[in-house]
C-alpha cells in the first residue's frame, strides 16, 4: 500500500496537529528504542515500520537507540542481531545511539535533582519500599529516609557510584508524591546498584539508571520530537513529563511520549522473555528457528522483508490491543513470493510412473517457464524420461468425476510436458500402489505447437524424472502453538499450548536445476508451496524450509477485515 494513499493513522494526526502549531517539519525526529536483551520479534517489526515509516513520510531522521541500562541482561550479540534485523527490513537509521552513552549526563542530572531537594537515597530493602507503595486507592507512606539532607544524599549517592555498597543496600528515588493517584509517581526509583559489567561501559559504572529516568532524557538529548511506545507506558507519561520538567530548557525541543497498542499475533507469543523460554527449554533450536515469530526466524523461514512491511501497513496501528491472525501475515508472504519466486517441480511423496510407450533410454529436456508472474524470469530446461515420480495423492485407482488428477483410464497433463493416460498399476503385498503404468500422447508436448499440445485436459500434475531426481531434506512447519492465544489464559502457562508436532522432516525429490541453489534462495515448488534453502544445508544435503503452503486461508480473514471496516 502506498504511504500517501491510505488514511492517516492517529499518530500521524497528532503529528499533523503539531505541525500546525508547535512544530516545524525540521523539528521532527523519531527513534526505535530496543533493549538489547533478546532478538526482535514481529511486534517490534510493527514498531520499526511505524517509526521508520513516519521518517519516510515526513523525511525526518530516525535514530536506532539501544536502551541498554540493564547490564545483567544485555549483550553485544543482541545489538548486532537487532541492527541486522532493522537493515534487513529495509530501513536506514540516522544515528546509532546508546542510552549508555548518556550515563554521565544522566548521573549529572541526578546530582542536580538531589541538589534541588528532589531526590533522596533510600536505604530500605526493596520489600520495605514495596510495602510503602500503597495501592491504587490508598496513598503510600513516606520512607523514613525521605527527608535526608542534601549533603547526606550527595555523600551516599557518591558512595553508591564508587562501589561502596552492595546491590539492594541503597537506591536513589525521585521525591515526588507518595499520595499521587498514579502509583508510578510515588517516589520512583531512578538509580540502583548493579555490579555487573556492561557490554559497552565495562566496569565504569556500578549504578545504573532505571528505564523511566533514561528514556525521556535520551529522547531529550537526541531531540526526538515524538517518542512512540506501547500502551503499557501510558501511566509512565506523567513521570516522563515530570522528569523533563526538571531539566527542560526553553531553547530546546521538548519530546512527547505517545502510545499505541502492542501488536499481538495469533498462535504465537510476542515477548522476548517468553521467546527466551522457548529457546532455553529446547522447544525450538534457537532465536532464529524458522517457527519463531522473531525477525531472524521469519528471515530464515523465507519470509521476504516486503511481506512483513506490507503486513504491518495493512494492520496499521491501533489504540487498543487486539490479536491479529497469523494467516494475514502468511497471506502477505504468499503474495510477495508469488511475484518473486522461481517455480520448480518437486515431489514430496513419490509414486513411480512408467510411460510404457516412451522409448527406453530416451530423454529430452523440456522448456519450463520460471515464473509466469514475471516476464523477465525466462525459461529453464527440465529432463523428461520414461520413468517419473508424481505425488502419491495425485493418483487413485478409482475416483469420482471431481477427481481431476490421475486415475485408471483417465488423462492428465504433466506440467511442461505431455498428456499421459493411466493404464494399470502395481501394488505391494499390503495393497499400496507402488507404480503406475501409463501411455503418453507423443504429439501433446506443451509448447510444441501441435493441435494435441493445445488439447485441454482437466488436471495438470507436477513430476520429476526418476533418473535426474535430486534428493533434498524438507522441513515442514506447523504453528508453534495449538491455541490461538497461548498467552491469553489466566491460569495456564503458555508453554502448555506448545504444538509438539510443529516440525516434520521429510525427504523430497527435485528437478536437477535446484542442485546449485544457495542458502536463502526461494522457490515455489509447484502446486505445493513456497520453500527456501536453510542454512543447515551442506554439500550434498540441501535442506529446505517450507515457508508457506500454497493455499491460503485468506478468504476467511479478508471477510473478517471487511466486516470490521
Ligand atoms: P518484550 O516484552 O518482547 O521484551 P519490549 O517492549 O520490552 O518487548 P523493547 O526492546 O523494550 O521490548 O521494545 C522496543 C520497542 O518496540 C518499544 O518501543 C516497544 O514499545 C516496541 N514493541 C515491543 N513489543 C511490541 C509489540 N508487540 N507491538 C508493537 N510494538 C512493540
Ligand atoms: Mg522492554
């Protein structure tokens, strides 16, 4: 969908209003602020598309900001993965920023708060602090340390900074209002002691700022105009503004926090913490397992970045959380792959066909169109011979008139090849058909220009020549969770809904043109679906992921969406 054609979303309305009042176009700046504590998932992808999409629409810079204030959970590996994912989605950030670059400035501002009597060191345990928080309806009570003198606070804070205290002994709290109706305003903690090395600042610091004391200030330092976050941060907005009030200078631009609804996708979970459990408990092989809703998992599965962008565009952003059906994402994947992926023939459940009137030992190389959706894609040659494989379920000894595949006495066209007729079949001792004997109409070859080549028969089957078939490993995926909303059950852990049969590994046989395929190459296996070459491939054993089956359940969703609009 072109950006300029669709209606404005509510965030764009906010920006348009600001452009008419407080802001000029040059003021606009956005950011995408991941915490490098895991891999990005499809929810992040929508936040990326939102922020970078605004950047494109308003020709404004977008920063990639790592919100790296928790050294215990963050790693360089995640930073690299996040950068790769954002780039792969097709976006370019203006500045690469790190909250950790602002540690000194945040510390200096905290000192100013102390000096202004607006922050104090609390020496209670976290349990005691929690007890005094009150409830949403009852005010909290003051810490006995709330009225420490500026000197005492300064002394203790310096000692915290110098590593004189252990974790949990003291924290720095903003002195706001223990009776505020917003619990987050009840003297929030802004600094804590953490004695872990940071992936960027090493052991320079042993106190670390909390999210709330970091985020808005980072926006301010970078002069981000609109700081977009998910709805759970709505109650944080008051605090975001309170902190900015303490340091804001008139000559500067004042960032605004605005909230949108988290993107939830059906049949999966979108939370790094939960995805980590899937990895740690061995349900999947890693963050980039093709069943994972991570960007790296989707990339490995063969999802094109354009499909993810189009999906994000179609769903748009909302003010209220809802569950988006994963088939909508799959629809966009198919739509994109249909345009771009070369067709090949592969047989996944082979049944041998012998063409009894085809000359023994003879072979020919037939012209096959690479992609009917793309005129520039050209043709390739596929080998044809007396012995072929077709899919087992493309043959039945007897079937009714609606079965347009091969049945005894019936005709089908072999894709790019001849019309064949099933004459007889051979069965094993259990009664399974193991071979079908056919005859072919030698004048019926597709593209040969003869009258017979134009003859229409109802069914067209894909096939692979026995002599030239190349064996591959195929990984067929099903949904990772059996439940539509595994995360949505109050008393049941989402892990209970894991689908134990989400991966099936089979052997497949493909036409020889596929032998040279490289990791990441994408194909449509005709009549079967979209497949791509997995990085587990080694010389002599190509591994394919089934990206998506060919048929879609889009019809159902499209009606749902139309009904909603
Ligand atoms: P998680 O709970 O998975 O760790 P998070 O919000 O803690 O997610 P961050 O790295 O802090 O992860 O998020 C970076 C940005 O992505 C934030 O602006 C956040 O609001 C946004 N984001 C995270 N998850 C989603 C989601 N499901 N839908 C939309 N935006 C999201
Ligand atoms: Mg987070």
